C-alpha cells in the first residue's frame, strides 16, 4: 500500500507535458487581445489617413475650381474618393469654410475639415447601440487660392 501511495505522489509531482498545455493556454489568452488591438490600431490609422487626405484634397479641389458654383461639388467628390480609398463609406463628413467673401478671391484662405467615425472591429450592431464603441477622427487643412488667379 505504501508503494502505491508513493507512486501516486510521484506521478502528481511529475509535471512532464504540462508546459505545452500552459504555453498554449497562455498563448491563446494573450494572442487574441493582441491581434484585436493590432486590428483596431490599423483601422484607426486608416481613419487618420482618410481624414488627412480628404481634408487636403478637398481644399485643393475647392481652390482650383473654375467657378464658385462648382467648388463645393469638387471638394465633396475629392473627399469622398479619399474616404472610400481607406474603406470608409458611412459616418463621414466634410465642412468647408472661407475667410472672406468671395471665397475664390486671390490669396483667399479656404479651410476644409474632414471627420470620420472609426468603429471598433468585429463588434455587433446591437452592442454599439448600448455602448459607444467608436472613435471620432478629424483633420483640418487650409488651402490658399492662387495669388494670380483671375477674378471669379
């Protein structure tokens, strides 16, 4: 009987094979949040690129318009292309303001502000309705109308 008890105790103290189980368990527990964090940070970086490019291109398109009537449409189209390039089609906005009147006068400054809301990836819609799981990102770019531009 004593031999049996010692044999059982020895087997319980023996940890051969348990390192693999611990490594796999800890690996999965640590790897899943790390992968999710990388996914979110990548999406947030894409949002930053999108708003920076949208604001810059919208401002440049606005100040290079041939006439004041076509300038807002050109700016919206340029911003939309920049947003879609990074995969953002919803919850985007663009605001264009001028420092004086008329907007397209020589050396006039046009400020374009682009905004996008970056949602957390892989979060179902019903959870988003309960808890705000999104990050707003915005960028502003100031463009100057060409000094030697003809009068509008």
